[in-house]
C-alpha cells in the first residue's frame, strides 16, 4: 500500500458507565526508542504510569523508533544491495518493532491507532515498521493524517469528539509559532481536538467557538471548545559529551513526556434541558 500522504478516517465507540468520571486520551510519539538520545527512564516511567491508568485511550503520533528518514530509506531500499545485506537490515528492523510491540502490548484494546511519522523502516514488500506494529498490536494504521471520531454512549444518549491528528509539519523557535501551525489545521477542518507531534514540543492552546442548537422548541447558544496540541517527545536534546542535531542547531531543550487530555462525560438535567455532553481539558 502507498503510505506517503495517506489520509484515513476512523471511528471508535466508547461505553460510558459513569457521569463525571474522566476518560483519558493520551497521544504519544516522537519516542525515537532506538536513538542513543532517547530518555529511556522517562519512557519507562510513562509506560508504567500508562499501564496503571484507568479509563485510558492511547493514540500513536509517529516516530516510535529512530529508524530511517526519507533520504535514508532511498538508500536502504535498494535492489543493488546484496541479499545478505538486506536480510541484516530487515532483521534489525524486526527486532526494533518487536521491542516496541512488547513495550506497548498493554495498550491492546485501548490503542485507537498509529500514525506514521517521518522516521520509519520500509521493507522490500512496501510495508512499513509502523504498519507492522499496528498489525501486531491489533489496531488501525492511520497513515500520515487521520480524522478520528470518538463516539461516547451513555444509556440511550450519544455525544462525539472529533480529532484531526497529523504527525506534524513545520517547527518554530518559539512556542507560539509551534502552536500556530496546529491552529491552522482548524482552517481546513472542523474538529474538537487538533494534534501534531514532530517538533518535540509539549504545548496546549485553546479557543472557543459559538454554535447554535435547538431543543424543546428553543434556540440555544453554546460554546464549542477546541484544543490545539503539540504532543511532546522522549528524545533528549542535550547531554554531556553526546551528539545531537538539537545541540548542533542551538535549539531550545523541550520538556519531555506526553500531554494528557481529559474527556469528562457530564449530564445537565433540569426543567430547561436534559442533555449529555463532554467536557474537554488538557494538561502538560
């Protein structure tokens, strides 16, 4: 399958058992697990925390390992290489995938899907390491960009959260510029949550939009909250006597880890209205 530029849509249904009890959505990515600069301690701490977190959903944002970039893939997927060389490269790719699948195995059944990043392996048959991870973790391969609808069902009532997720484009020296690129996604599509990784920042922005709805013969004015999020990383920028592109380009270090999104089901039941809705919050 052609993976470059692949756009997907995806729907996930979630049963709500209790009102006012948050359901957590944790996007994670830019782990660069096989890089010498991956912060293994923070990654393992995250895995332990995530393993024990109740009512949690996860979404992969790309760059899980530190495998080939686009220019490197052009060199490594090469018919002129000896069969033994190709086999050695593929064995390395397989071992990296198996390590990540083992570490992420507890997410099975709670993993919405895996986005493709710009660092991944490509096998001779065209399959990518991310596609292999998605197959082994029994989740959806989302391509480079995905429109995702989460459907929350409480008794007979239904409410949705729409997410537009992209591994990420662009970067900025300042936090505002980084989030501006995420907010620009709202110019192209209507969603509740916009997600990007790629620049390794962990930041959150929020805006409200007015919306009209009708019920019980009345016109009602509502506020629709929209979240703009850069989803963080586990790749260190600076370490004594270690080489990194962050140091080479004099970039700012970033706060490693993930952003936590709370989706809290709530119900308003009085003489004026009876409705089920979702309250969105995000924290760093």
